[in-house]
């Protein structure tokens, strides 16, 4: 949407005046924006946030009435919204605390309800980070100042949708019930396609393509209806995370499904989307370059292993396995006792894995780093032995390294069809040039020939150029073998860390770069004072956009009718629209529904659909007096 024509983009707002034609903000009919800063906003000391949010009047066609990084908004029917700035300390400061305390004492009624919005969901991060008493001042504000008025906590930061709801404890009934909650979750069954709501909802008005919500049972009532006892009055009934604007997706199955926060026990009710760490190498093929080079550096001082012939010469299979492990142990000893480059690289990898370990204490980080490094060492040395064993077998059977300088080219020529018949058609003589070129390349990359020479006479038998040629010829062969191994080891480490120990949730899913499964919330207050929280999801995000030819700000017939209207009243306010094709829908680039993988399903999954719905009944006056 466009800002008003009188607005200058470089203007600095110092007084936050009401829009033209309005005496106060309440008279303004257009959309307004209130924002709280996140962790990225504090990287520059909140300068950018203050410059573009608090010191400007418009963000596109959205009004910016906000003057500080925190705010309170009085909503209809006795509801309030507190936007809290946790800064980098994960808690409110004294100035914010005093501001919200004054609002509660001077403006809020005893039966009002509050929605608290923070950037970080400390109820979840405290469990994951194994911390406590991080947001003590915010907890005191909720428990002792708001005194049970908080109905819902909203947060972002985690890039998914999750809702934890307060668990009903039936054995404790000290005071009468204060709040009543309807929890409505979508069904996927076909029987609920055309069922109506138990009360009116604005969903179909704003999202007319949605033909169903699936939030009612066969009688048309809510699926789950529970009445919460008042001893949980200091705890919010729902803790909702909606960080759908993140660059990538976070997992929803870690940390644990239930948690305790500010005197209440919460159960994991809804999550979107349910995915896991698979396909690490398919999506991170660029990691092959780093991993392959790293493994080559680990074994650089170990080339060549002339003693692997004992494995090939073993009489039985079990003797060959024993010789293989004996050679593996010998490699580890040689790395520590005699090598230089390999030892330095191993120490560097050990320090890197210790620093990468997702633990809170140093001893645990060191233990995890040592174990992971040992797996990498063993994997790299195993690849080295497999590579050397292949060369040994090829040389022992006379395929490589036994017929002089051009052994590899002769073997190559003898195994391919003879193309000499096409020479009479070769007017430019390219066939002979091709043969000489292949002879030169295979002489350079004839690893077996140089390996036999080193094993027989040592490195002293090679000149400096021959030595570097040997390492250059070894690298591509070893790299091809090592890249799938290093990706498998690292991907397995992330998978086990995430699913068994609840660690590396950020690193595991950021490596997958899943850009779809976005979500957002809509809040609706009906005339009876009930709060509806709608959570919407988009399974597949469009990757291409095009200009909307029907844009209301253009030159078409629609624009001529709406040109004098403010942009928020335009029928088509967006200049761009997504470009989605059937081929795009058939591609499974973001781990979409696995059941669709075996079909050529071209349905458009970029449409908005309902993933969760919660209805909260505000406390009545009589219940509060009781």
C-alpha cells in the first residue's frame, strides 16, 4: 500500500500527530502498525528500529503511532495488548515495568484481560537452554501486578507455530472457575467440509477461498471444551509461538511437549509443521567442498599406505577385517607420533567441534566434541584405507602401475571401443589431439605409478614437481569418496542431537533452508467479549512474483475508480502477485507432505489455510466478585 501523497520518506516524526481529518487515533479507519523489537533489532543498539518505526509516521500505507519500543493498546470489550521489549537481557527494564504498572493501576478494570506479546518465548527457551529466573521482572509483573488478567502469551523468534495450553488439574479446586476456553483444531476428514461454525467468524470474509475450517464435531460443536480452575489465575491459558516470518523453519518436536512456566503446567496442543532432519546432503551439496577438503587435510600426511597389501593378502575374510582394524589403529598412532599437517588439522577439528557443541557447560562440550571428532577421524581414515586398498588391488592384478609411464592411458584405451575408423573423416586432425591430451592427463593422474615408486624407494625418489603432482592427482579421487561420508557423519550427528538429546534445533533446520510453512495470527473480538485466535498457514511459498495487471494504483479501469481513495481501501493494493504454476506445485523442494511425493499432484498449496483456532471467554463480572 502507498502512504499518503503528503508524506515524505525522509521526514522525521517528533510528535506523532493524528492523521489528517482525525482528531485522535481512534477516528482513523485505516490500518496501524505497532511493533516490538527482536534480537536482530538490538544488534545496532535499536538505532534502525527507532529510525524507521518510532521516528516515522508511515510504513507504506500503514500508520505508525508508536513512540517507544514498548506499548499498551486498549482493545474492544475490556481487552488489552501489552507489547514488551525484552532487549538483550530477556527481561523488562525498570522503565517498562513502571509504565505497565501505571497502566494496570490507573486504567485497567478488575475483569479486563491482557494479551502479552514478547519477542522470545522464554517458556520454551528456558527449557531448551536449561535456564531459570531469566525473566523474573516480567514474571513478577504477570503474577503480582496483572494478577491473573493475562489470558494469552504471544511470541515469535522460533520459526514455526506451536501452542501450549494450560493443563487442567481436577484434584485442586480452591476457588471458583474464572475463565472458560474453547479449543478448536482443524480436522482433515472429508465429512467436515461443509459444516458451519457454532458462532460467527470473520475467516471466510477475508479468506473466501477457504471452504472449511474443520473445527467442529459431528454435532457442530467445538471439538474440545475445558473449564480452567482459578488457581491457575496467574498463568496464561495459552502460550503461542508464531514465528512464521523467519528465513527458515524450526522443528516443532523439540524441546519436550510439556513444560512448567510461572506456576502452571502446559501441554503441547498444536504444532505446524511436523518435519525432521532428512536430506542433509541433497540440500547442502555445497558442504561437499568443505567436508571433502577437510577430510583430505586430516589424512594429508598419511599418503600413501603401502602396508594395506596385508589386507588384500589375508587368507580369510575375518583375517582381512582384523588387518583392516589393525591398520586403522596404526594410522591413528602415526598421526599422533609422526605427522605434522594431519595432527594440526585434527587438533583444529577437535576445537571446532567443541565450539560447535550445543551444551551449556564446558565439560559436556569437551566430551561431545571429543566423541564427534573421533567419529570424523575414524571416517576419514577409513576412506583413506578404502582408497589405498582399491589402488593396491588394481596394481596387484596388473591393471594399473605395471606397464610404465602410460599405464593408465593404455588401460583406458584397451577397455574402450576403437575409434580409429573415424580418422578418415577427421579433416582437422582433432582425433590425434584428443589422444595426446588424454595421454597427458592420465600421465598426470596416474596415482598408482607414483604410489608404487614411493612404496619402493620412498618420497626421496620423487622430485618436487612430481611430489606436488602426486598430491594433486590423489585429491580428486579421495574427494569423491570422502564427500558422501563426511556429509553422512555430520547429518547423522545433527539428527541424533536433535531427536535424542534435544540439541542443535537451530543448526539442524537452518541447514535444510526450508522456506515454506509460513504462518501468521489473526485476533478477533466478538460482541460478547470473546477472543478468537486464528492461526493460518501457507504450506508452499511462491518463489516467483509478477506485476498485478489489475493493481488499483495502475492505469486500468479499476484504478480510475479508486484513484482518489486511500490505498487501504483499494481492491488490489499490492503491486505484485505470486506466480505459481503446476510444475512449481509438483516440485517437493521444501519437504512438503510426503504422501504427495509419489503423485503428480499439481494442486496450489500456496493458499492460506487454517491450522489452529482458539476461543477464550473473558472473565465475567460476577465470577470476579465470587
